[in-house]
């Protein structure tokens, strides 16, 4: 390997790193992936599953754009679920349980077979900088590798400390050393570096569990793969997961040992995620809850290990042994690996641009947990965007930014770089104000044209997507054209469908808007269509959602003004009256492109936004814009 | 040189009414306020002036000659009304002195404040919210005691508090709806649909209360407008003069004397009452009178209450009926004037007959109430009380101190939007619509309330979710 001549170096081979190195190498750039452990490429350090609400959306989004996660998740899926299937399509989410070893193996294989991509085992200790530009990395052995761009995706490894009870060991994950050097260097360069905390539950031996005391959980029979390239049949045999509960006894034991929890005696300073509290947290904050659910999830088809979802803990091993045995089915459980908490450095993400390049250091990109996120999907989405932007930067192409109304990946990055985060950031559907149009079913409609411009997905595959898109458009047009007349026999048929009779002619599209009507009903009324679910489902959703989507736009329209209100780069926040020093600092750090972004920065108050708007609009229009022209009629001295 | 941005400049203005008085107060606010004061009052230069303390000193011009002996009260940054460094200069109440002081302050770098600019700055510096900012204006503009009470209540933040309570309840509902979407696999105790509906109905009620209060709020602030209308020469102008207790309108025996709209005001039981006299309504060829008649109808349309005056001895004639039916839909008080001319038994008969006529008119115009009928005489001084008592009856029981009244059109409009959206949410819940739709509608309602308060959307909902629910990945 010629160590000195790469376009892009990616540091870290987790879920962010994989996408970050695949995207540029697929675009033809010479890319190097550096990882401390070749056996842990694409490793699922925590739960053995991909997707979930809002997360599944992101997997689909990067899949259409040319990401890898969806395909690998599909092919290693051992239980499939479409979450919220009883709710509306916008908030449905795909989730797969995965064989974690097969997942990791497949990612490793993809990477080793990828053209233009080299892999190197080693630890990056330092970045090589020249005039505030990153030009390469220094390895543990002192060797230097040069490149045009560097993407760091080191996850929880930067100054990682693992806690079990009051004991601490340096490391980013059990069995892996922490990486020391990069975050200290970044801090010395003036980056704000902070601590976060996350945790993982114990892994149990499957043969030590009394399964009869648990409730089996079946997956869905119908598979809706993440990737448009995947087969619509399962690749692997499907398994069961199991449900069990903690008891009062569990809670008593934990309560009695809280003084041995590093979270509770002040050893851990990092902020943990509120949506993923440890079991210690749960019983303390929700003291009146008598039982907490836990899912027992096999880590693979051949694995002996069971992941105990929802019971992450950092209590000492003997206490874990004690309390685990009070959970139904775990009376004689054998723990293979104990739960632990890990504390790590992250870079305050308001210090990076939307393209994920850092503001202070050119050619340096950050993606994944290093930016304060949590979750494989959040990491992959950032990795992909960082990879594309690093590549575009080499190729001197414009930056690649997804907007908040185009993709969850766009919401994710906009939130991070404008608001920052105080806890590990996880995506939720409620974070997306455009939720009703950011659906899994319309991912290809939203992103296939953008994908064509990106050029990672092959033309041939995009043409296939286009066919689906065109079929959807045609079906929609047909629905608008077909008129159903309120003839007696037609209405009799409609009533027999449990709907109400037509009073005047209606198009099939209007008729399909009725909640109780779907495509098979239209067949009975003589409407002809090709019953391909990939086509019909999306069209039906589009038809049924139209009224609400309109209402959503009305609400958004009110804030859109702010979104389109550009803030000139030359703005001097310190000159604007009415901004606190903290607000000025935050605005200077984030450098929002629009007033809308400025409004989302946490800690910047609405009155500050108004002050900026007033400042930008000039003094004359001020009173009118604020709707306080009435002040003019008051006495001056008030 | 003054900073380019107006908001950065230091402002000053006379805070007390212009003219002579015992003392006058000049206010100054802005970054340079302290420096300017120290420059104008050399006696303070070597003193370390502290916030909220008054200093007796001499204010001097650029030639070091005394302008006046003054008391300067200094307010430090963040501790003042505007949130900026500011001061109040109490001087002798002579317009020549205040002018000299203001000139001196201008010379030292302050500019004259625009109208309302001190309050504008208080809002910009987050010292008050929008509702309070509006209240400041009301406090200044209040012309009656009750209006003042309502405004002060808003300024204290009591109205804001009620909107805040509504906002908080909305966020609670939204948090529960969002949690049921984003954490559906967490085994949460999802809130019962009926509890949500109950809560939302209560929110709707509270909003309705705010909306309803606007009418009273507006009347308290702007006054109650009553407009006299009727045929010529029935005594409308005499009644107006009685109400405002002065000879405002010219009264003659000649029909059609009043041609333009005459407006005057009085205060009764703490309410400001604006009284308008209009040209009597009749077919006329006189160009001036014709315009007057048209104006009368327009004026009637803008009234809170119309008073239709007719001659008690003539009763409601066919012409009257035509005119009455032309009055815009609103509360109408029917006044039979000149009833002193009728003998008691005739009066009784006339009353019965008029009531009957009104009853039949009410069938065509349901806004009429035959009980809104008064027999009186404009020559009798007690007619003022009779009229005003009747007009203000519905506001008698308003508890000005304990009820929040919204008086701004902006708050009214936003409350209406919110109420409509909440009604839709309830409907959607009852029809079992998807949670994501319900959330969408509720967000619209919340947005309106947050606009009233000048709040932003931000992460309040998620914060609430995490507070309420035990959620684990």
C-alpha cells in the first residue's frame, strides 16, 4: 500500500465509518479506512437490531442515495417488524433484529471487495495539520499518511472509560482499547469537547434461561426490506424474541445498591440519554412503577448470547447477578458479559457545518457518535453525508445538504449543527415538522432524483426506481380520471363495503380518500390497476394523506418565512441590541444560514430572533414587522 | 458618532406630561446612559453611583453652568425597566428646564426616543413578554378606572399566566400523543383517550373564555359606543346632551337640525361611554342632509348598542318600522321620548301596543328584544341614569380584578385560531383519527398560543415526554 497518497482517510469502522468510506470509494476516490480492530468492522456494540421508528426512515433514505446499511440489515435479518403498523403510514417504522456476527461479516466482506478502498489496522493518534487544514493522520507507530480529506468516526472510543460499579477501565467497548490523542488534540485546537455517557445491558447465556416463564414475541410474516435492491423474501430463517418483566424484588436490590452505581455517586460526569435510561434510573425516576418490561433478544442464529433489552446498568457484577435473577425466567441465569456504562468525548456539534466539515479545521469531517448522536442509523446517515461531502470537496462539486423537508437525515444534521445536543441525540418522528411527508413509502419519490445527481447508485438501478415512480404517477392519474357514478347498483355495492352511498359522481381518487375504502374495493367498482403493493400502497397513502399534508404545509408556511430569511455572513451579532452574551456566542459558533436555523439554536430566545430580524430589516420597518405599531401611539417615555 | 443601528443608540425623553408642574422626569436608557449622566452631572463623577439609588446633584451645560438642581435615580443593566443601563432625572417642572436638559443629553450622544421605544426595548431585552408589552400601552391609555385595572392585571402577567396554563396543558396532551407514536414499543401506560378528550375540552373552554372576554376587554379599553338613531326631531340630540351633561348638540324645533355625526363621551360606573348623535333618518332631497343620513347608517353599524328613538305620542309608525328593520344586526334599545306629554293611562296603552309591535318585529329580526324598551323624557334629568343603567347592565357583574380580559385584536385572533384547532383535535380524537394527524392539528393550536406569548416551539414537547414517561431503548 502506498501510504502517502489518498483522497480520503476514514478513521473508525463502525456504522458511520463504513458509509463514510464506501460513498467516496464508490464515487471513484482513493479511500483508506483505518480501524483499531479488523474483527470489529460494523460491529453491533449494543442492541442487535437496525431501524425502528424514524431510524428505519433514515436507513431507507441512505439506501436510495447509495448507502450500505439497508442491504446488510435486510440480508442478516432474523426477525422483522413494522412498528406502529396500526398507526398512520408516516409514523410506521421498519426494524430488523439481526444476526450480529453475520451483519459484521457482511460489512467486512463488502469493504474488502470495494474498489478504490484500502483497509488498515492501526490507531490514529494525531491529525496532521497545515495552516488550519487537515492533511493527514499520524498512526500509533509514528508513521504518517497524507490525504486530501479526513473523516473521523471514532464512536465512543475517544477517551472512553468503562464503568462497572465503582471500577473503571479505559476503553470504548469491552475488549477494545480507548483511542487517546485525537480529542485532546482537537481540544487544544480550541474545539469544545464534552462528555456523554451511554450504557449497555448484560449478555446472558441462552441455555440458562427458563423460557417457559417468558412470553414469545413473533415477528411479522410479511417482509418490507429496507433496501430497494433487496429481495422481498426473507434471506434467513426467522426467530422469536421473548418478553419478561422486572419485579418489586429487582427494584429493592437495585435501590439498596445505588451507592455502588457510578451514576449515583457522581463518578460519571457525562450526560446519559433520557430516552434510554439505565435500570437504576428507571426505578429511581419512576418509583411507583412495579415492573419494567424487557425483551430477550438472541444475538444471532447460532449465537448463545441473549441481549437483555431495556436493562442497561453499570452496577457491580455481583449486584447484577443478584437482581437479574429476580426477573421472570432468569432465576438461574448465567451472565456471559456484564452490563457497563461507557463515558466518552464528543465534539459539540455546533462546531461543524451542515456538510459535516468542522468550522475551525478545513478538510476535517466528523460523523457519528463523535457528534453527540446515539444509534447505528444516526451514525450511518452522518457517515454517508460526510463521505459524500468529503468526496464532493475533492471533486470540487457543490456541498451535499439534505433539507428538513427532504429527509430525516436532513433533520438530524440540521438539529445537530444548529441546536447542538446535551444528551446522546436519537431521532424521533416528532423531531420532523414535515413528518407527514417524510414517509418510508415515498422515500424513492423524495430522493431518487437526488440520488441520480449523486451518482453512487447505478443508472440501471435508478431506472428501476423510476419505473416504480412512474407507475405510481400513472396510477394516481388514473384514479383522478376514473369517475364513479351514483347509480343504484353502484351505491348498493358501496354500502355493502361499509361505506356511505355516493350523492354525486366522484373520481376514484376522491372515493379512495374515505378511510374505510382501499384498492380492492375499487376493483369491485370496475377500476383496473396492477396490484403491485410497492405501487398501490404509496399511492393510497398519498391520496388519504392529502388533506392533512395541506394542513401541515399551512403550519409550516408560517415558519417558512423564517426559513427563507437569510442571514448575511457579514452579520455582527455583538452589534445587535437585545442579544445576551451567551446568545451572541452561540450564534457566532453556529453561524446560522437562515433565521429559521437561528431560531432552532437552543438557548437563543424568541426575542433574540426578533431582534435579529428587526436588525436585518432595518429600523424603518421595525415596528410594523413586529406587529407592535401600536407603540407609536403611546407616549414616548414609556 | 451614533451607532448605525437605532437599537444601539441611547435614548432619552420626557417621561411626565409636557408643561409646568412641581417636578418633571426625564428618562434616559442605553449603553451610554451612565456616561452621559456623569458627563451632565459633574458632581457625580467621583461618586461610585449604585443602582436603584437617588442622587441629589446639579445638572450642567457644556459651559459648566447650572441648568437645574436634580435628583438622578440610576438603574444598572438588567435591573431597569428596559433591561438596559438607564436613569431617571427628576427636575423642576418647567418646560424650559426640561428642554435644556434634553438638549444637553442630545449633545452628549443620546437621541430622542421614538414613541413606545422604552417598552419596545423592554420587550427586546426579554424583560416583558408580548402580552405584557401590549398591556403597558393599555395602562397608559386607560381612561377609566376599570380599564386601568384590567391593563394592570395584564401587565402583572396574569393574562400571560392564563395563556401559559393553556400552553402547558396543550404541551401535556401533545407529549402524550407524541409518546404514543415514538415510544409505542416501550410498554408505556398510554393516556386514556377519554382523559385526553376531557383535557382538550377544558382547554377549549378556557380559550372560549378568553375569546368571550375580548368583547368586554375591548369595551373596557376603548369604551362602549352607543349611537342614537331614529326619525328627525324625536329628541336624539337632547338625549345626547343629557348623557354627556353639556350642550354638545344643537337642539331646535326644526326637523333635520343634526346633519353631521356628533360624538362625545362620558364616564358611567367606571365605563367610558362614547355617544354619537346622527342625522334623523328620512327621505330627503337636501344634499347635505342626504349625506348625513348615509353617515347615520354607517355609524349605527359600528356601534356596540344602537338606541332607536321615537316619539312616545306617535308610537312606532310604519316609517319607523322600515327604519328599524334597516338597523344592522345588534343590540337595540328602543326609547320612546317625550313620554311626559302623555297622560298616565295613555302611556300604559302605548307601552302595551309598542311592546306588541316590537314582538312582531323581533320575528323578522331575532336580535331585537321587546323588553329593551324605555319610556322617558329628554327634559327629565333622570333620563341619563335610566338610559345608562340600562346600557351598562350587562357589564355590571364583570369582576375586573379577577378576570383576565384580552383587549388586543392580535390576542383575540390567535385565541380564535387556537380554539378552532382544538375543536378539530377533539373531533379527530372522537373519530379515532391517526395520532400523527391529531398531533399535527394540535401543533397548529399550540403555535397560535405560543405566538401570543412570543414563545418558540423548540424541544418542549420532548422534554415533557421524558419527564412523564419511563422510556428505555
